[in-house]
C-alpha cells in the first residue's frame, strides 16, 4: 500500500476519484489543473470559515499557499458560482 502522504500529493482530489483514475486522466491530458486548484482553494476556504476564521484572514491564509495569486483573484475563486 502506498504512503497516504505521497498519494495525496499525486491525487489532490482523492475524495472525488481514485488514484488510478486520476493518473489515467492526467496522463491523457483530461484533468484541468486550474479547476483542480480552484476546487482545492474553495474547499480550504470553506474549512477555514467553518473554524470561524474571518473571510479576509482565510483569503490571506490561502495567499500563503498560492503566493502567485492576488487577494482579489482568490476572492473571485471562492465566491464565484461553480457548476
């Protein structure tokens, strides 16, 4: 069995699809990395807000994880309606 930490980094959406499916889709170029990143940002934002972290502090925390994104970009990601 694989180390859970290594499979987590290989498959950032393990709660949605299994590792083999993720690897297959990635190898065929069928995973939109930006959409995966945005999903993870929304998920972490929701988790932080559930812990009573203010919205602006949650966005600042996310900026530490994604320093190449501006505050407003993260704000748009977490508040945009997603399908």
